[in-house]
């Protein structure tokens, strides 16, 4: 049985040939003898992650193993990144998110806020925006947030579509498609990709983000863009009526069904408040963000608390994520150890001397938005390309943290085609909006994100400690 030479197989074949031939390529000045090999392993891994020919965790194992096979690291050194503190932060947040879902605390928050809308279509849509954003504090995974919002949005559509018309359904479904994914950048712990990026800034650049500093830097961008998106959806998809009386009654009924706050729910809220306080006061107690998360996560399982059982955690947590990021850290280290970073730094300076900072930012943003078309996962995008982005940023006259954050925001932009994320594929399949609906609204949304981010990077970030130049 022959192999079909489709686009996927051609990419795999080309990346594999480059990897095998990398040790024989001439070595430029300033690059170590393993530089091309490190690049070859990275490209081969990116293609495997992107094409999903084999499961993502297996690609992660392979990437780690290849750095040892080609002699960049010993296997012990290559595998040691699984112990990186960022990995522990990711695992802790995933476990806490699973506990929130188990206690239905997320549903209580959702129905409590939706009941405030009073059946008004525009306020109901705004409440869905608020809920999708607030869930970022509790569930560090956009797909997890969407999974919670989807049945609630479907129920909302069922109640409001009869009077509000088809446009209400479209606006609601696009809202829960866009907001959970874009909100990830607001918090350091908003998504596994953001957590990984923060670890990468520290390991590659020596810059340690605090939870509060990240929040201050990113929150205005998210708030402004989401406010504009709310107005955009109301304009593009106007409802037939402004108020649906059944909507007010429905959400109040759903809120009552959940009953009074339980002791376990109070405990869960207390633990999150404690965690955020620990993160915000890090300079006082000197506990790292990861250590604080691990300590609070452990409290979930203590006798007298026990908010979730370990068997529930095993089934709810996506365990491939820690392996993906461990491989990402190993690949990032291989680029630096092999001399590839030093070489690309010297090479880039030749072409960047006459390029204005605005031109560079616009170019980098467009490149990342375009590359995002090929990734259905923000986490995989960040794990694959942020090491390269930071390696490049180091070579510029500009602050690599500043430029890296622009690249990170650009990595989250996946709102033009339904195929760009698991979430959009899921909501699109339900038939409430067309590909044209997403193309029009998503293109404008993408442009808004790019403009607001670039303006904030130049005029806001320098005032909150994220300067443009080194």
C-alpha cells in the first residue's frame, strides 16, 4: 500500500530530511556544531504537533528523546524539564479547575450573573461576556470554559430565540466562541500556554513575571477589546426585540435549582482567594507562584476538606499538557545550548538596523496571526514558536519581553475560520452561525485585537514597567 503524497506527508518528509541532513550542513560563524540539529528537531516537532500524525504527548516524548539521540543533552538533562516549576503550576491549576467543575461553582457563578440581565438581549449577551471572562480565574483552559458555557448558551438560545430571532443565536454562539479564547491572555494562569510562556520568559530571558504585574499589563487590552466585540456583535446581529421576558424567569429558576451555597463551595472560594492573595503578596513571603499553587492545591485533598477525589482528577485533567510543555522547555534550551540563538542574533542584526520598531511589531503580529491558521491549539502554537520568537527578540535592540508579549497576544488570535480551534469547530458544528458570519465578525475582531494591542504596547506598557527598549 503506497504512501499518499498529500500536503501533510510532504511537510513530514521535508522536515524529516532536514533533521537527518542537519549534522552535515556547513556551520556558520557564531553557531555551535549542534545549531542546525536543534533547529531540525524543533521544525520536525512543530510539523508533528501541527499535523497530529501521532498523539501530541508522543511527539513531546520524541522531541525530548531526539535532543539526547543527537547529543545536544544527555537524556537525564533532556528529561529534567518535566520537573520545571512551571509544569507544577500547570498541573495544580488544572486540578483546581477540575474541583470547581465538580462542585458546580462555575454554574452558580454563571446563572447568578445571567439572572441580572432581566431578559434584556444586550445585557444577556454582556453577562455571557462577563461570565466567560471570570471563568478564566477558575478554569485555566479555554476548551474547559467553553465546555461549561456551551450547554448554558444552548439553553439561553432556546429561551430567547423565539422572540429575539436568529441573530440572537448567532451573537450568543459567537460570543462563547471568541471570549473564552481571547480572555486567556488576561491572566498569567489564564491558559496553559500563558503559564508556559511566563516560564519561558524566565528561563530564556531571566525575566520573572508576577501574577499582579501580568494582570496590570494585559487587563486593559482584554477589557477594551471585549467591550468593542460586544458592540460589534450587537451591530452585526441585531435582535428583533430588546427584552425577552422568559429569559429573566428562566435564569432565576436555574439559580434557585442550585440551592444555597454549600460548605464545600465556600471552602473552594476561600482557597482561590487565598491563592490570589499569595500571588499578589509574593514580595512579602517569597513563595513562588508555582509553589503557592501547589500548596493550595494540596489543601483540596486534606481530611475535613476533600473537595475532590483523586480518581476524579485522573479522569478530568488533560495530562498531555505537562508533557507538551516539558518538551517545549527542552527544545528552547537546545536552541540556546547549541548556539542557534547566538547565530540568529548576529544574523538578525544585519537586517534590523534600518527597520523601525513599529514596522517590526506589525510584521511580527501579521506573521504570528498567519501562522496561527495552521494550529488548532493555542498551547501547541506557544510551545512550538515562542522559543523561536524570544530567540529572535533577543537579537533586536528592543526589550525581548516587550516584543515577546506582542507575539504571545498574536498567538491567541484564531477567530477567522472555524478550523482554527477546537472551540470554534465545536460551536460551528451546531449550526447557529455560518462560516461567513465568523469570517466577517472574526476578521473585524482580529483587526481590533491587533490595533488595541499595538497601541497599548507603545503608549500603555512603558508606564507599567514594560519598556520598549532594553
